[in-house]
C-alpha cells in the first residue's frame, strides 16, 4: 500500500493545475496507475487495484455498516488503536460502537494510515502530499462503487476545479503580496526617515531658540553696561570740563606771571644777562605756546567728540534734576569756600614754617647727592673741579611732583647746580644720542627722546639721576647758541620732532659717502672742481648760491683753495663742535626748509583752515615729483595722525599745521620749478 510514496512527493511542484482540471489515467505502469488533472502538470501515481487485497463485490462486504450492527455486537479480534497521525489529519478510525467494520473499509483505513505515517509533515508542500493520499483512497472508493461513481466523480472533479481555481488565485495574488510587503517596508523606512528628519529639525530649532535666548540675555547685559558707561562718562565729562577750565585759568595766570618776571629781570640785569634771559623767556614762551596749542587742540577735539556723541543723550527731566542738584551744590560750595579760606590762612602760616625747614633739608640733601655722585663715578672729583664752577647756595628749585611736570624733572625740593660747561654737555648729549640710536636699532622702533632721557639717567646715575637731569636740562637752556645743543633741547621739549636730527645726520652721511665715491684714489683729497660737482650731485635741489657758499666755507676751513681734504671737514674740534662747513650745511638745511614752507603757504592763498586735500594739492603743486609715501608722511605730520587715518582727519588751523611741519623733517624732494 505504500508503493509510490517517494514518486508522489517528487511529482509535487510549487504550482498546480488550472481551473478545469480533471482526473485522467495517463499510462499504465508495472505497479501503479498515473492520474493527471486536465490542464495541470501535476501527476499523481496510484497503486494498481491488483495490489490491494481482493475485494469481492457482494452484499456481505458492501453492507450498510454500522447501521446493520447493533451496539451489542463487538468483534473481539479487531482492536484498533488511534494514532497521532489520524487525529492530526482529521482521521479517527476508533470504533466507538465496538462493531465489526466491513473488510473494504478496514483495508482503505489501513492503507491511508500507513501512507500518512510515511509522509514528512515538515517537508515542502506537505499538505499537498497528504491531500494526494486522501485522493488515492477516494479514487479507490469511487472505482468500487459503480452505482455512485458518476456522482462521486462529479463531486471530486468539482472539488479539484475549485482547488485549482484557488491555486491560480493564490498565484495571482502572490506578486501583490510581495509588492504589498515591499511597499509597506518602503513606507515604513520613509516614515522613519521623516521622523528622523523632523526630530533633527526640531532639535535644531530648539538649539537655535536657546542660542537666541542667550544672545538676547547678552544684549540686555551689554545694554545695561552701556547705560552705566554713558552715565559714568557724563559725570567724567562734567569733571573734565571743570578741570580744563581751571587749567586754562591757571595757564593765563602763569603767562601773566612769566611776563612780569621777564620785565623785572630785564630791568635788574646787565645787557649780557638781559640777552640771555630774553632767549630764556623766548624759549619759555615758545614752549608754553606749544603746550597751550597742543592742549587747546586736544581739548577742542575731545570737546567736539563729546558734543557729537553725548550732546543729545541726557533727557530733559534728567537735566532739570541735575540743574537743581547743581544749584544746591553751588550753595554748599560757597559754604565750603568760606571754610576753605579760613583753613588756607592757617595753612599758609604752616607752609612758611615748613618751607623754611624744607629748604634747609634740601640743601643738605643736595650736598649729599653731589658727594654720592663724586664717589659713584658719574664725574670724578678732579673732573668736577676742572669743568664746573660751584657757587655756595646755587641751587635749582624743583618744579614739583604734579602730573603736568615732565617725568624726569618731577622734584619738589632743591637740586644742586654743578654748572656744567658746554663741552661736558656736548659729550653727554652725544652719548645719549649714541645709546638711543643703538636701542632704537635693536628694538626696530623709534622711542620717545624724553622717555629715553629719563631711563638713561636712571640707568647710569641711579639715585643721582634727578641732579643730572636738572643740570643737563638747564645747561642746554643756557647754551642754546650751539646748534647741536639747541636742537637737542628743542627735541627734548617737544618743540622740534626728532626726525629733524636724523634728517641732518642722514644728509651729512650721504654727502660724505658721495665724496668718498668720487675719491677714486682713496686719499681723502679732491680738487675744488670735483668737490663742487660732487656737492651738486649729492644735493641736487641746492641752488648755485648755496653750493658756492659751501665751497668757500670748505676752502676757508681747510686753508687750501686748490685741494680739499674733505674728510677733515667732517671732523670735530676738541670741544666736540663741528667745523664751519658742517655748521653752514645745517644752517642752509633750516633755511631751505623755511623757504620751502613759505612757498607752500603762498600756494594756499591765505586759508585760515586746511583740510588734508588742501595740503595735499599744495604739496603736489610746488613739488609734483614727490613720492606718494613721503607725501603721506608729511600730511600725517601736519595733521598729527597716522597714514591710515588721513581720510578721517578734520580741518585744522593753518598756523597749527605749519608749526607742526616746521618742527618736522620737511624738505623738497624733486627739482624746483
């Protein structure tokens, strides 16, 4: 009965017959019959009827069991045990009536049970294989029941057609299922992607919100800080304005006192002293005028800036409140003034006593400082006795320790006057210039001469630096007839820019280099003609008159009208002074600058104020071949600004601009028209 099971399993395929399938016998086989549904490729192999036990067609086997047998009839010889296979496939052969079954039925059940036990329920198409086993049994049943065969065959065929139709339907729906699964997965992925994108966007918006809130907090803090600064600047502006008014009044009183002192000194001293004091007063006036103009300019610039920035800042109600408060303060100030005058009288009395004591103390301190200097090696005792003439009680009175006093002269007591001679001052100034140029070369920037002068004295003289500062300063003031000392003193006081000194040094160095280049023999001697031609080449903008004067000065200084030992022209005498040739060269340098500036001011057509454009056009008109970089340097010096900020410079008084140019190293660049 199990014959053909392996062939049956191999014959089953994933796709099955069509809708009009019918069961047909295809071909006989030695041990089985092959059946095929019409319109289907599936073949089912059934065992031949001869393999089954012979079934006799009589009424004994084809009975109406179990209706024929009562419940009392039980065959003791046949006891079937139900199997798991029977229950799994809906087949239960248990005889609950305990009655004898027909032999044909028993044979079919036994055959079916064996077939089901052989089949693998976990294999591919297991249900189709099981159905085939039931189909075989049903075929046997139809063949044996001749009377019911047409009806049973029709029923079987209808089931087969229905099964085939359902298989086709499943086959048609299979791609849709796959497409549905694919679409579902795609939609899920898209939904996940959209959620991720939305999540990222939400997170970005949250971060941006936090940043904006932080920025708002910072802006609010900045606003509070700016409001506080504005309030503070308003108070500082009021205090600064009051301070400038007091300084202005003090300067006016100082100028008046200086004029009175000058008249008294001129009336009490002889002609030589009058000439010296006149020079001193002129220097003081120039210095005071320079400082006053600089302060006035700075004050005007700051006042204009304050007006522009804070003129409309204070609300009217705040102004009225401040005005009321101001009036109250005035009343309080008047009361304080009365108390102040009373205290001032008491203070004046105490001050006189203190001044007398301080003078005695300072005299002793000055003598101690001088002794320290002698012992420390600033000047030896023999040098002091040789170069100085001390007078008992000859002291400098300190200018005070206020912020308006130059840092190297801040002293409130008396300073010993060692009466430095011109030669000593010249040597000290040369040493200062040498040290400063070396320091500037090392640092790569040009330092301020007053600042370097202060540091130089502190480094060299230590505790005696103040003594030497006053003696060098007043020594320079008393020997201004010397061009070298006068130039140093003017630069130290800010009257002349340091570039003037470097310009003269560069001019002398350039001329000496050209003379050496012309001297092919290297003996340091040139003919008068070669010397004159070299001067014209090295100084192309110098006119014939000035060139002739230089040649005459050279021959006069050397005493030889044919050959000129040009190197001797640049030597200094025992006192450290340059010869007549160098002195004339420096004098011509100053005169040429004055003529150049006079030509420049005549071009401006008496303008009271100058802009950067006005001064630039004037320079280009009288000196068209000037290099743009040099022109920018001159403009920056005239307007006291940097080259980068020339476009932002405002109009300045013409006299102020030319005072600044006069104090700078200004010279003609191209040939004169």
